[in-house]
């Protein structure tokens, strides 16, 4: 095994999953790239996970909520967390995983998800579910990047992953290409629960790569609630800054 690893490192040296710099370990992020990524850490809203700008009224270590979450009467999500901010520095990590066939990066990225989900794991969820992609897009791309992240997360947490209960029944246009009303209509009935028996009474963590407007996650959460989910959490690699 070690001889094989040595040989593999000679012909195919391990590289940083963001910039491609040669590293001593396989599937890592180099120190330079790591420093440039804006990781999300406390203080943040306990519910939506939005990071608070540091200030005198922000107590570290205390459970706090943002104004929006305090005002909201009904919460779709018990808790939402993301590993880092989606910006020019972190974009490549997502694009490599999503479009450039760099599926080897999924395990490292799942490690970041695992750390970001610390508060969620304490709630002892029953199931992790990837945001599904439509079967036609699956044929075209050959894999669902969120399902890949789920696979490694399931290994790390010991929590079961379910890839079948929630499906995307409509092949929608990417949300970023739309605005306002078109965005809301685009996702109408896009998702469906086909195995409600897997969902009923369960505490579910939804996994996705990026959350921009949050509307995709919201639509998934709505159908999971309808199917009787006990609680829903979301965990994404990146989120846009508001
Ligand atoms: Zn790098
Ligand atoms: Zn909040």
C-alpha cells in the first residue's frame, strides 16, 4: 500500500483542491488558499446561521438570534449553517466540485461541512438528504455534487443518508438566471417527497453546495414539512453574504 502510494505521489502529486499547488497530503487546501477563504464562525444567529458583525452587544458563546429570526412567527428551519462565504475566493471550490469533475475534492469539502454542522449534530438528527437534481441533469452531469457530500458526511457522522425520498420532478432553470416572481414560479412544485414513510417524524438535515437566495432550500423544506418531518436543518458549503 505504501509503495503504491509513493508511486502514485510520484506520477500524480497531491495538489491543493483550490489552486493546484503541490502539497504533502492528498485532497487538502494549501495554507494560502485557506487564509483567503472567509470561514463562518461565531458569533452568528443560532437559527439562520447569519454571521454577526462583531460589536459591543454581541456576546461570544451565548445563543443569540438575528432580528429577522426573532420576528419570524413560523420557522421553516430549526437551524441553518454554512462553512464559508460564497465569493470570488471560494467560488472555485464549488465550481470544481460541481462542473469540473473534481469529485476527489468532495471528501475534503465534506470535512468542512462536518465542522460547520457542529451545532446541528448536537440535535441528533435522524437523516441527511441532499438537495436533489433532476434526472436529466444527472444524466448530463453524471453525479449530484450534494449527494457526494452526503456520502462522506454519512461516513463521518454515522447518520443515515437518504437519496430517494426527495426528488426534483421539474428540470428548473438555475435560480441565479432569474429574478423576483420568475424565481418563485420557477421552483413551484419542483420538489416532491416520493417516500413519505422515510420522512415522517424524522429530524432531517438538508445538504447543498451553495445557498444564494435560500429559495431552493426553502422549497425542499416546505415539501418535507408537508410529509411530516419533525424538524429540518440545512447545511451548505457556502452562503452569500447579505
Ligand atoms: Zn491553494
Ligand atoms: Zn437569524
